[in-house]
């Protein structure tokens, strides 16, 4: 059984600990929904909400066998609306931001640049173009109470504000959610978020199992904390791979899952299956299209743990339950249809740091997932540390570094140039 929860993670995993502040426009969007729910006459007192949050967290982590029977309970629905919506929405912001981010210089310029495919470096033009569209069509599978769609609206508000895009936008949501109470909560939350984001939103909710709902024409497909419910043991079956492969070939896709060993390793294996099927390519978090090197050891799983500023009520509940820090814990996979374009291919000198510094006598070591698909333990000797290569020590876990030249023996030389990539 995985020993992890929304309040912390035990075990040997690989976490991205980059400190990120959401754009003010993105945060305001999420806070507006939280405040609207807290003002409802039926809102739970904080103490009761904290208990519900702890129980629902246990269902998703250490007591998953009871999840299907209990998660539709009215108290759990309230916990999803009043706590998990605001704590899960930023995960969508962070995932899409990584896929769509351009260089710092480009992001500071007007939206005109963002609309021109390929003019500036971006992880994926399929994602980068979304902020500049006048109409964005979003499909949200397993939409729940709206955390994922609210997160998309928050990202859109922040991205458009950062790029100086003032033109009005329309977002068309096609949500698929089987539970009627959750579907009602979804529409209410999305409308509040759209008003806060300054966009016009249309909402259509399809009340059925998302496995039986082929996606309509759209610009992005989102699915958060739903695929894991289809797990067969510790792997996804062929039917699930077929389902997600169809989504991935249809439109840019973001799948977000809990940061547990079982669910994350299943997502990593699903990633490999999608690559093998063809018709799509991985955008993030990976730097390569090769098989995931972390699947080789049962004790490894690649997930995110990003520090963010919690919304006010989430912070209050965290204090009651004793949460250790403000990390957003999740695993994600982002893909786009077709093969990776030439300008999007990663440089062979790029590596993604998947551990903090591992200090040992006379040197610092860090595990790095390289753009060539190799997982390597890289090291920098204390006596060979220079201003040129110091970023290897200073960069946060999860950062992407360019190391030139990339050493064949994994020992970084005193003359190597190590630079953190600002848009990775």
C-alpha cells in the first residue's frame, strides 16, 4: 500500500520542488471560487471540513478499496468543493504553464508574438497558442466539481495578462461527469471563475461515464484524478490505453494524477504505451520520447511537489490538519498530436534534475533525467566548482539545465557551462 497523502509523501520518489508563485490574475480566479463557496449558506465550518478532508485524503491514498463506495457521499462532495477544488486547480495552472511557457524575454512582450507559431522558443506551440485564441474549446473528462476547468481558466487569465492580451475571449467547456451533484457544482464554480477571469464561458455537461464519451472537436483535453480509478492492479489495461491514446491523437492533452507510487508508475507506463502507439508526442514533464528510465526500479516514481501559496481557506484547513508545507503534490503527463516538430526537439545537452543535491565527501551528486532518455547520477567535485558550473548546485529539484559539454562520464568539468533554462 502506498504511504502518501495530500499532506506529505513517504518513500523514495522524485519530486520537483521549484518555488512558483501563480500569476496574480490566476490566483484571483481561484480565490474568487473559494470565496463564493465559503459564502454559501450550506458551507461547512472549518473544523468539520478539516475532518472531511482528512477522510477523503485517506480514501485516495491508504484506503482506496473503499473509494468507489464512499466518494459520492455528501460530506465528501463538500470537501471536494470547499477544499480540494482550490488546492487542485493550481496543479492545472502549473502543468499547462510548463507546456506553454516561452522565454522570459518573449513572455514580457505583447500577445502578438505568442500568436506566431515558432517565433519564440516554447515547450509546445500547441499549448503556447491557446492563450491568444479568441475561442478556446475545452473538454474536461471526469470533471468532478470543477477544479480542472477552474484551473484552466486561472492559467488562461494569468497567461493573457502576462502577454498583454486584452481582447475578449470565449471559452467553451464540454464537461463529462457522471455524478449529478458534482455536475451541478461544476457549472457553478466554472461560471464564477470565468467572471473572475474576464472571459465569456459556455458550459455543457454530459452526465455519463467518460469512457463512453468521445471528445468533440476541441483545442485541449483535460483529465484530473480520474484515470487512476480505471487501474487494474498496478497497470492500466488495454482498453484504458486505447481510450487515452485516442484523446492524445485528437488534441493537446493534460492528465494529472495523485502523487502516489502506484498511480504515478501507472501513468509513467501509460506514457510509454502512448509513445509506442504513435500519433502523439510527449510535451512534459519529459525532455525525450524514449521509454521512461525510472520504470526500471520498482521504488522509483516521478512526480511533482511544487511550492505554491495556498488560498486563504485552504491555508486555514492545512493548519488544522497539520499539513507540513504548501506543496502541490501531483504527477502529470502532457502530450500533443503528431510528431515533435524540429524546433521543439530538445537539445542533447539538456537534463532535468530529479533529486535535490546528494552531498557526499568532496563532491555533490544529483540524479538527472537527460534529453537522450538516460537517467544518470551526475557529480561535481568541490574543488572543481566554478562560477561557470555552479548552477548545478544552486538549481531547484525539477529544474532543466543545459550542460555544455555534457560529460560522457557524468563528472562535470570546471570549464563546463551550466545554465538553467528559463522556459522549461
